[in-house]
C-alpha cells in the first residue's frame, strides 16, 4: 500500500476523526483484522468490542472489520496512516520495521527445550510473555511501534506449528526439496536446515497457492487450516515438527487515536485486549484437538514426524538460539543476548502461571490481574 505526501498529512490529521459518532456521546473505534469471519482472531476482536463498550458504559465502542478494511499485509501501514483506529499486526511481515519485536517471535522454537509442560500451554504462555516483554521490558519494541504511529496493547498466540500438506511429508526424505510456506524467519531457517524450500507469501494468498500446487505444505497451526478454509486442499498433517508458535500484535492502536482517549478509556482498551487475547488464544489451543478429530474423520491423514525429523529439529533449535544473537545484531539489535535472557525468564513464569487453566474466562482473569491491569496507561505509548 502506498500513499502520497498529501494523503499522509490528511490521514494523519484526521486519525481522531476516525472515532466516528455512533450515538449521542459515543465514539466508535474501527478495528481491522485480516482474518476471515468466524476465525479465532475475529472472535477475540468481538470480545474486545463487547468489553470496551461495557467498561465505558457505551461511551466508547468498536466495530470489527474481518478481512475487509485492511488485509494482513496492509494493516501496519493502514494503522500508521489512520485508515483504521486499531488492527492486528503480523509484525513478521515487516522485518525492517520491527527487528526487536521480531527477534523474540523468531525465538519461539525455544519452547521445544522447555519440556512437555511448556508444549501443553505453548500459545497460552508465549502470548502473555510476549505482551509483557514488549510493554514492560523492551523500550526498543515500543519505539518501533511508535515510529509506525502505533501503540502495542496486546498479543494472541497459536499452539505449536505443524506441517499441513497436500501429500505425506513425514521424513527427512519427504522434506527434501518440499516447498513450504513459512510465516516467520525461524521456520525459513528450519526449512533450509531440513532440506526443504521456504516460500514467503501473505496468509491471504495461502489457500490459492496450496490449491494450485504452488506449495506442498504450509507451516501453520492446525486450527488455522480451518480458519483460512484450507481443509479441502490439506490431505496430510504432520505433528511434532517444526514447532514454535506465532504471536500476533493483536490490538495495535493508531497513536493519534490512543492519545485522544482518556485514561479510563485506555484502561478499558487494556481490559478489552486482555479479554481478546484470552478468547482467541484459548480458542487456538483448545481448537487443535477438535480440528484434528474433525479432519481425520473427513479423510485427512494425521502423522507424527519421523524421529529423525524430530532429532534434526531439536538440533536446529539449540543452534538457532545462539545464531539469533548474531543475526539480529546485524539488524541493529544491540541488546540481543540480554533481551533473550529477559524474555526466557518471562516465558518460564507464564508457563507456570498457565498450568491448569480451565477455560477462556479463567485465562482472561489471569491475563488481566497478572499483566494488563498493571500497565500504566498514562505513560504507555508516550
């Protein structure tokens, strides 16, 4: 998406006007999410809207635009230019803009070294750890978003990533030369390490590419196979590799819009972000088993990765943790080792906190009390 200089000036000046009146004394936020209607992120966005309206007594509302106002590839620039008040930003699409944020996302395969307890709550723990890190431990991350005229307010995470394929891709031999759509740099490096060919494309392009045979597999969480309507093309799912999770910047807000909110309204936004994060992240985690059962009943073959693939993946993850420091130093991240160490402590904390959580409501309470309620809304984003 490109904008001329005049358009940028006009849109920047009118960002507050995007808070359109919906009723006497009420303002409405426009919330762009590049996922299709009915997907888990949309459900989370709708929970955000309900919470904000309740918390403000209807003075502030939000309208979710699924896969319409802005696509995933357009959302960051659209927020910057005031095309929407809020949006779900896939920061890995923008490597130059968000290097500090993306380094933490790029390290998600560290979950593989944390045992079964971590694997069981992968997204439930990584999302709040990511949100806490960005909002409290990483001024560089906040500065990256501010440079794009955005404020970060929350995260949503997936369960571990799997291979969703048109043919069996289970062994190292199967992986050799296979064309794999990747959603982050870590999965690109893993693909190359196992002899496959990584392919980068927008999530909105995956379905057509898979259906046309451009791709052999998509590295993706199993629930997103259904969220993006790829069930008819995916015939084989391989669990156990490559692992790692994806965490979206769930509810980024245009900085001018944020600055136009009162502290009470900002606090309502944070409460809404906690609810949205819990609802969508729980849906992903809980949805994996039900989706696997559903697709198996429909004829999809579910495999476990060959032991040689699992061993190669563990070998890669251990080496890649060290490689991240050098890799991101080249991208201007000067505190890479310190940042990774700080994040690992947060992740360990959240792995412990999320053990035994029974449902989305309990998860939302946990996120709110342990993180989102503690954000200083007066200072955040400034």
